[in-house]
C-alpha cells in the first residue's frame, strides 16, 4: 500500500513548504493536513497514516497533548511522530521524546534534512510493520492445526481456561462438545491417509457451519474434535452437538469415497458442575460421555449429566 503522511502545524506556509518538499519525491501518495493537534487527531482516527510531522506550539491542542492522545489509542500509538519546533530548548526536546516522539526537526527546517529523516523513519516503520505481520503469522501458525485450519489442542486448553475463569467471575456457564469419528481407522486402511485427511477437512468445515462466530472449534488430535460453547447450557449444547452429528452424517464424498457414510459420536459436558471444578474434570466428563455414545452404538450424542438438562 502507498504511504501517507499527516502534517500538523498552525502555519499554512510551513505545511505548504513541507508538501512542496516531499511531493516531487513520490515518498507519499496521500498528504493530510491539520492546523492543530485536535484536528490532527480527528483526521488520524478517520484515516490512519504511516508517519506524522507535528508542531509543538499550536492553539487548542499542542504537540505534547497530541502525543498523549496518541498513546491512548493502540491502533495508532505506534505511528512515528517527528516533532517540528522553532524552540531550541533542550528540555522540550527531551520531554517530546519521553512522550513518544521519534525525532525532532528545528524550524526553519532544511529541506534535505527533512527528506533524509522522513526516509529513515519510513524505512523503520516498514521494517516494524513487516515484523508485526511475521509475528502475527507465527502466532496464528502456533495456534492452528495445519490440516484442518481449526485451532489446535494447545490453543484449545488456553481458550478453555479463559472461558472457565470468565464463567466463575460472571456466574455463567460454558459447555464442551467432544467429537470422535466412528470407524475412522477403516477409512484410512481402505482408502489411504490422503483420503482420510480429506474427510477430516470436510468434518472441520461442517463443524464450523453449526457453530457461532464466538464459539471455539479445535482439532483435539487424530479424528477427535472439540467445540467450546460459551454461555451455553447443557440442553442447548446437546442441540448444537446433534446438529453437528447430522451435518457430518449428511456429508457427500466424491470418487471412491462416495460409498462411505461418515458418522460421529459426541459427548457433551457443562461447567459449572457438582462433579468437577476444573478443565481436566470438564474434559474428562465430556470424554466419558463420548465413550458412552460409542458403547451405545455410535452416531449419537450423550450428555455427561442428563439430570441437569431438565
């Protein structure tokens, strides 16, 4: 994306000189201007930029107050700010740097110095943006199951811990659905692991279709999946689980797999419960219900405590 700059100065002549200095160099595709910090902050919130040039002494809101406002908004707080000032006071410069400015230019500024400093800080900004994107990608990869695109087991445990803490604070509840595909080993043995992977991917898609956007869907391991349903009682969780079961049962597969009918057994548990008080207990309870679903003939949903559904 093309870079943009915000110039905040109460002098129109200074703003024009900055634009005329930078415009021929094709450093920026967009130039935004403001007469003081308040107007500049409003423009910044409407159109985030890559770098800011800001005067220190302005009416209504000066540069120091602008820097203070910038810190309160995480979405723009990392934007580099170069302070413009006609004041040579060393203490003012130190104060500006302490409050978040990345550099200073003294007015009247030297055009070549302005360009050089803008290039340096743009380069730093681009490097920081690249690093941020890389870190976000690494975080996503560390939380994601590479085959299905669902969250992985590690993220599931972290998310479940947060939901249980929230349920305790707000006297709420959270339900857990554990899903295991029936006779999946036969699929792998008959059609090969590549076809088995296709089945797992399709199950993940069907599962997500039946969940809300704030539910958490994860691959627990092998052919086992888990869904976290915040603010959901056991009865409602059973209904969600049965929708997932029917959705999996209704999947249509192509080629040699077309003859296969994929089904799943599901176990459902809810927190809080008189029978357990932590993540391990909740997972164990859902797993025991899943085992019962298997023992009763598969392709069905079993809840851990049926009495609590009434």
